[in-house]
């Protein structure tokens, strides 16, 4: 037989950027804030309305809708063959003062891909599926990335259902209340793509439209406790002090140096500090502070962990202090799938879009899905790199470009 025509295999198709934008703006009406942002906390009535709207769009495209026990929604467009699906998706819950694009862009890009194929009458070999993951943000219910975490076995369904918000309402109760407590079992997909705004400033700084995401940064969080001796600020000579805050200040600079020594993807942040007794004329006796270390691979992250511990041991010996380092959070670095990464790169090239390799510094459902299926992410710029903010903003043509890359990458993966 001859090569299938473009009308059949979709090779020349483009998504409809205006339709994508219209849907983004329509979804953003649900929980719109006066400052132009979005407040649609996980499993609230507004989240329920958002879910109803997006699933209605999927139904109009002939999709079947399934919901699993943690409320993840899967909207499936059948393929010619009964094979594992090519999946995409993200989340539609937002931060309390969130924007219109974080998460929503990934979900509605998936819907736009299905709309484009539906309109052109293209039938793919594999089914295509769009997921809405429950509670990615983690602001109403902890932990973050709850739905994808349960789906990928990072923690149990029972523990997630039992999580409660500040009013004592459980995830199980909230799911019931909005009608999204499902029971469908969803098989593992053939692969997973997630389109997302970058949430950082790198693409814009390099004037690139597409970030080809190669890895998600691993994270190690610590609480460091420095124990010195509180003493009078006047009578105690400088050489005879055990100043916990001075020692901490040196360590904070060390954290920064450790990250810089692991450029370009090393990150080191001290964001929280508690000084005791916090009195002007008392030499500080005890300080606790947080350390957040991130890196793109486990070897680097392990090296940064060792460097932090060595710096603390040195500082303790030098200043005759006791320093305790407690690790409180650990997410391993997650490399994405080389074949899918190459496919995203090739899709960008074939569309004539400027791109650069990128890493994800934030949490995404894709990071969990990567534990069970080949996964890749597509980033597009957001204005000034600002996200988790009501002023979050993105250019319609960048969103359109990212969605076109998603369309091509999904079509390539959907060939049996
Ligand atoms: C939530 O969006 C996170 O990335 O932590
Ligand atoms: Mn997000
Ligand atoms: Mn977010
Ligand atoms: Mn996130």
C-alpha cells in the first residue's frame, strides 16, 4: 500500500490556538479572583465545577470518562487497536492565590489535541487519554501530587483518603461531596506527556519557546539545629563566644556555595530560620533553619548532601558548637525517557520552534508517572517566570506552540 494521506495520519495538523485560549479563559472563570488569578482549591465545589466543564468538553468529542478511587479523571479517545494508551494531562486545582495556567494548560492542551484529531477525523492506532490528577497543589490537602502519587504507588490510597484539611474534612468526604469518588481501575499507559508553563525565568531569558524537559530535580530538605551558649553581649569577649547565629550565617553562605559549585542545576536555599532567644543583647544560644538542596541527578544531589554534612561538622568543630542535621523530605531526581525527549525535540524542530533543554525544579504529576511509564514534559515560557501568583501570565502563541508540540509527540507515540 501507499503512504497514508496527511488527512488520515495527521502529520500536517495544527491545533487551534484560539480554541485552546478560549477554553483556558472559560475554565479560569470558575474561581476567578479580582486580581485576575484563579482560586480553585482541590476537591472544593469549584473544583467540581471545573471537572464538570472539562469532562463535558471531552464527552462532546466522544470520549469515555473514567474516575479512579482518588478522583483522578481519565478521558479516553479510542484508537484503532486495543493497546495501552498514550496519556497526557496535568491538574486543574490551583493555589489559593494561583494563576490561570499552572496545570490548566496541560489538561486543556490534551483536550485541544483530542479536539483537533476529532475535527480532522484522524483515528490513531493507540487510544489517547487525558488525565486530570487530583490535588497536585497540596495547599488544601497534604501531600502535594496526591492523585498521581496514589496512581503510581508512591503512597497508599487509604492514607490519601484519610488526609484532612484545616476544617477536618477528609479527602474521602470531599470527593464524595463533589461526585468524584470513582472506582475505575486504570491500566498503566504506554507513555505519558505533560505540557506545563515553566514557572521559572530561564526560557524567557534565553528567548526560547519550548523547554525540552530532561529531568526533574531531586530534592533533599533538612532542618539544621545549631546549639551554642547564650551569654551576655557585653562581658563576653569575641574569642570566648559560642554564637549559634554567627555559625548559622556562615552555614547559610556555605549552602549557597554548595549549590554554585554544582552549577547549572544545583540549587540551595535557606528559607526559614528561628533564632533563640532572639534578644538584642544576648549572644544567640540556639538556631534552627531549613535547607532545601536540589539537583538534576542523584550523584550530584548525594554529593551536595555530603558537602552540607561536612560543612556542618567543620563549623561545629571550629566554633565548639553542636550541630544536628535532620533530613525531612527526600524526592529522588527523576530523569525523563530519552526516546520521548528526542521526540519532543524533533517535534519542536519540525514545527520550526526555538527550544532548549530544560529541567523541572517544581513538582509535577509527571514526576510520579515517570516511575511507572516512559514520560516527558514540554515547557513553555510564562511572563517574568512568575507562577503561584495571580498575575501568572503566558503568551497565547507560546501556549499554542507547546500544544502543537504535544500533538506531534502524541501522534508519534500513538503509532503501533
Ligand atoms: C506545587 O505546585 C509544587 O510544585 O510544589
Ligand atoms: Mn502545576
Ligand atoms: Mn502549582
Ligand atoms: Mn507543581
